[in-house]
C-alpha cells in the first residue's frame, strides 16, 4: 500500500473552478490533493480566483493563500504551471501570452499526452448556455430536498394570500434539474463539435462544475469538475492514461484505512 507521504508522480494535472476567495471553496480538500500529487505540468483551467467576489470584498482565508503558495512552490520545484483564465478571472485574459512570475498565462492551448493524443485545453465559457442552470444540480443534490420541505408551507401560504393557484416547488425544481441536464448535454456536444472542427483528439475543460470523462466517436471529452462541491481533477499518468479523480472519496478511503490500522494495532 502506498504510504500517506509517498506521492504518486503524475505526468499532468488538470484542475478548474477552484473559486478561491469564496466561502464555497473546499480549500482544505484542495490542499490535501496538492500535498499528495505532483506533476510535470499543472494546468489551472479557469475560475481559479473568483474576481467577481473579490470586487465585492470577498474573504481571503489563510487556507486560500496556502493553496496559492503550494502551487508556486511546486512551480519553483520544477513543475510547469499553466493558467487558462475563465469567466470569473477573465481580467487575467489581458495577460494571455505572457508569463507572470513563471506562470504561463494562455487563452487556450493544445496538450499532447504521453501516447501522442492532442487535447484542446480551454475553460469553456465561450460555449456557455448552461452556467446559469448548473447551480441547480448541486442545490437539488445534497441540500435541496430538506430545504424544499421547509419552504413548501411558506410558499403555499404566500400564494394563497395573494390569490394564486397552488404550485409545487419540488416539481419546479425537478423541471429545472432536467433543464440543467439537457443544457450540460448541449454544452458537451458543442465542445465535441469544436474538437472535430479543430482536428484534435479531445478536449479538457471546466466551467460547468460537472466532472466527466467520456468518449464520443473517438473524441475524448474531459471536464475537470470543481473544488466547490465535487472536489475533482483530471490526472494523466506517465503512459498517457487520463482519469477523473474524486478526491473526497480518496480522503474518505484513506481515513478509513488509517482508522482500521489504528484499531488493529490497538487490539494487537
């Protein structure tokens, strides 16, 4: 079994939608991922710092600063660090084509895997049409049902006193979730079509906070996911194999293994 302090050596890491400077950012999980993963090249595929929130005086916890410092330490230790700005950090797009203290800032790029495939790397907001719906997925997922139950009575009371017909909030949210799924499908289809137009083998993107790794007619579509809800990343191993890593699952399995080992040691 690989020890906790023995880091797997990846060829490439792809991370997007960190949303530093927001309370939603899972900075501790992100730090844990960075502490356990090195790579020759690290792509930050947009929405790294949420400048929309910064403009409104967003918090900057020490853990967020540690994320930045950890990435910079990796770069100083020899990793190539590439930043592809997204819509939430679009102000950095004016620096595309330059280097910021060693960080390559690019509007987009083509990454060649170890086995020779060419992947377009872009944040993906140019193919939007989904971003305003994506939040419903997380809402309906872990937190939505309880909130829907609590809101049902007040919503019906207000509508009744306004003389409006009865209305199902849960049905409305289910419709929105279905709409979100449809828009995600359209987003993916548009990106796959862009891959065909560019003549490359696949695409790595972010933007919609929905991790994916699928092949469509020989084209590989990869979405990094996010570090707000899912805590996911794309990794490439030395042989060019790409996968989505669900880091919360990795942390949970590690904790279980450590707890089990401690229990067995105590019983010995």
